[in-house]
C-alpha cells in the first residue's frame, strides 16, 4: 500500500498539470476560432482568383506565363514542409513529416535532385535526427501568418522557378477541410498547371460547374494582366497553405489538451481512491493496536 503522503503529493502534482492542460486547451480554442475565421475568409478569395487566372490564361490564346508552363523534365525539386514551432499537439507534426518523408523517398528513388526547406522548429529537429540538410529554415510563422511574410517567400520561389533553378515546388502541410477533418498532404504549387487542372479542369469551353467559359477583352494586354494576376494567384495559394497549417495546428492542440485534461481528471480520481484506501487501512491498523493494548492491560 502506497504511503498516504506520497499519494497526496502525486494528486497535487496531477491537479497542477490538469490546470495547465486546461488553460492550454482554452488558449488553443481561442486561437483556433481566430485562425478558422482567417482561413474561411481566404478560401473564397483563393478559389476565385485561381478561377480568374485559369479563365484568363485559357482565353488569352497563345499568351502564357512562365509559372503555368510545366517542365518536361524535373531536374531540381524544392520541398517546403510546414510544421509547428511547439509540440503538445498530438500527431500534427508527425503526420506532416510522414508525408514529407514519403515524398523525399520518391525523389530519391527517381534520382531527382531536391532542396529541403522547413518551417517550424519541430520539423528542424526531425531533420537533424534524420541527418537531412536544410536549404532554408523559417520559424517566424506562428498561428497568425502574415501575408507580407508569405508574399516575400513566394517571390523567392517565383524567381527560382522562372530562372530555371527549380522545376517544381512541393509543399507538405496539414490541409484543412473542416473542423472535424484535416489531412496531411503534399501539393505541387509550381507549376500552376496543377491549379488549372484542379480548379477548372483545363481550358474546356464549359467549366466544371456547368457554366460557359467567359470571353474577356484585355486592356492593355493579356500578357500584362497575366504577369500581375498569375504571381498573385500563387502568393495567395501559398498563403492559404500557411493558414490551413495554422488552424489545423490549433485544432490538434485543442484535442490533445482536452484529452490530457480528461486523463488527468481520471488519474486524480484513481489516486484519491487509493489514498482513501490507504488512509482507511491506516486508521483500522491504529484501532486494532489500541484495542490490543487495552486487552493487554486487563
């Protein structure tokens, strides 16, 4: 039977832990609501600007944009992985890193040269453990990624792609579908032809939603408009990846901390029962000793 004093210390420690996990759960819930609002607001804008870029590129005739051109041979691949700076968020980081490891294995099997960039301290720790060299590391993207920061990163990728230094850009992150479903995926953001396929199913005269493709009149020219619109579509799409990662992280942390709080409550009940049994046994022992002593005095 455990010592009563030890049980009291354990129960006090678990109660303190429960307070911490409960507080972290409430904080994650608040951050989740804010991140969800930003992701929801960006969803409609991201989808619409992608559709507009696709429609314009399809109706512009022979005019195209370098970001839409698919390279026949992938000589250099860039993989960007979005993880968290902190832990205590369940399987969020491990699921994203598992998908990243799968893509790295595919690139190695195909003998494709690649650079690895990591966002989040947890991902950087994983790379050190795996012996992977990082081309770049970012730890400034928290639960509130700013568009200006992401746009700066997107400009760098556009320069690399247009200059021929990379032939494809993949992003491994946690895709947000709804509060009950998040999925670790690896999506190809460059070339933007993947965006064309997923958004409007190519340049057919009839769109995916059944509407007829729109004829546009360009002023000043299709090339000028596409030169502004296509990079913006890429920047917004990359920003949406960071927003999805932020809201998914807070959902995972809220679920993990809620489970930890509930487990702590169950453990407190278990320790309390064990303490009561130990205390009862101690009292019974003392009563037995008193009775035995009284009988001995007769």
